[in-house]
C-alpha cells in the first residue's frame, strides 16, 4: 500500500491488480474507489502516481511495468528479467525501477529505457530519488548504493 499522492491511496495486490482510492477525509477514514488497474499476469508489487491525477505506473512479478491513463494501460515496458519490486519518480527525467534481477533501470517519462544500473549482487528491494541526478537503491546483498548520473 502506498500513497499515490496527497489525495489518493494505491493498493497493489496479489490478485494481479492495483486499486486507486480517493481520500476524502483522513480523520474519518473516508475513502472511495477511483479505479482498478488490471492487466498484469502476476502480483503487482508497486504502484506510482505519475505526471497527473490519472496517470499511474505499476510494477509486477510478471517482469513488466505498465503505464496507465486512468484504467487504460497505454504502454507495457519490458527491461527486467525478473520480478519488478519498486518504482520511484525521478524529477524532470522519468522514473526508476528495481528488480530481483539485481538491477535498477532509469526510464524516461514515456517508458523508454535510458540506462541500466548494475552493482547489486542480489535482489534490489527499493529505489528512491533524492534529486534528478542522485538515486539510491537497497538490496538483499545488504548494500545501500548511491548512484549519480544524468540521462
């Protein structure tokens, strides 16, 4: 479960989908279902709100990343060779993905692969961006990697 943005909650699921909820009142726990993102063939591990209120990106155990406009999948991108575990925005560039294939991939905002970051020796669990040129990843190899680059 992740906050898609300040007004939405994204729940990634083992049922191969992700559900987006609108948060109406946090004090009273009032939510309403906004949309359901269906199309992956394995559990969804991460959901990211992206670009605007109706754009999302999902990452799955089916090794794919899907880009959504509302409930419509507009693009499926392949680049990893194993489960995709984590996603994060990279301001002004696009987004990062982390995978069980020991890699981190930088994508542009349209889902075009820009570069693959190699250095972990086991599954990569999480990615985060501090700035457009400074990114972090942590993995099962017990390492925290700091990546610096430009796209």
